[in-house]
C-alpha cells in the first residue's frame, strides 16, 4: 500500500517523545514526525532499536522501561532539559503476547504483565508529560488504544482488550480535565496493523489471522505509515479542536455489519 508523500512542516520546531519508537507504529511515526519538522525523542526498552531509530531520524534515544516510574519521569525530564520543551507525547509502547488469550486460559501473571505495559505505562507517561505541557499552556498527548476498545471479539486477548479499554477511558478523562489549560489528549484506535508484533502473533495461528481479516471492509491490514499519518494529524494544530476523542483508524471494522465479498 503506497502512502502519500509528506507535504508541509506542521511540526516544525516541536519536540516529540515516542514510546515504543524503535519498531512498528512507533518507528513509522518517528519518521513521519521528523519529515514534518519535529525533533524526535525515541523511548524504547531496547537500546539498540531506539538508537537505530534515533540515528535514522536525526533525533535522540533514551532507553526506557515504561513500566518503571523513575525511568518514565527521567525520560520526560531529560527531554525538557536537553531540548527546552515538550510539545507532543505519543504514548505508544505495548505488547500482545500469545499467552494472553481467553479469560479461561490466561493466567494472572500474563494478565498483569499486559496491564503494566499497555495501561500502567500510559498512566505514567501522561502523569510525567503533563507538567511541562501545562507550564507552557500547550501540548498534544496521543495514547495508543485499539479498535478492540470499542468492540468485542470471540478470538479474545482478554488482558490486551481490557488494557486498551482502560487507555481509552483514561484518555477521555484527561482530555476533558485539561482542555482549558491548552493540553489535548486523544486516544488513537488503530485496526490491525502489519507490524512485527502482529505478524509474530498470527504466524503461530494462520487460521486466526484469516478469521480476523475477513472482518476488515477494505480487505487488508493497515500499514504502519497509515497509522503514523493519523498520529501526525493528532499531534499537529490541524486537530486543534479535538480532545477526549477516540480516533478510529480501522479500515471500517467498527462500522461494519456485513463486509464486501
């Protein structure tokens, strides 16, 4: 799928932190942000992936375990110290492990691990990104939820789904709370995306992949660059009247009853 070339510099002079920026949607967004003029700070648990991404986009890399509050606090403090400001926080890091399945088979350890990475990390990132934005009276926070936050599935990943529902509710609450202080908070809800995470999950179960694909009206999974384009919109002033929203980029899944043949 070809993605339209970037035109304009909507993020010129802005500083953006991207968690999970070393691969998948995060890496595609780092490229998009840099192309639109932003200074990008890559936060990834993998130093090698983060450094490689930062080198590619001419940004900075701060190795971060997003489930560790001290590391998250340091991430945003160091960003402001080095670059003087924080304009955008794309809280995107997440996991979707195979041991997160039906509630009948998912054990408590697997449940908790997914909640920590997918939901608690977003809480921590918002908590520490907000103060420098509030101080300047402007900022955009984009939290990665999912289309599964607004739909149910018989092919369950119970903790993942619950965590993304939590991200959606948290984002809505913060978007309302801080609207009049100039900080926008929106939840990005992608459909299934052609990333290493999804390919790894489905490689073990092609039947499950095929069962999911049939429900996508456009007939394919998204490319990371298509999701990155949506993130760039939410980060920019083009979305200046949007906050507390669930921004679905799902190929029509959530609006479908019967899909085309």
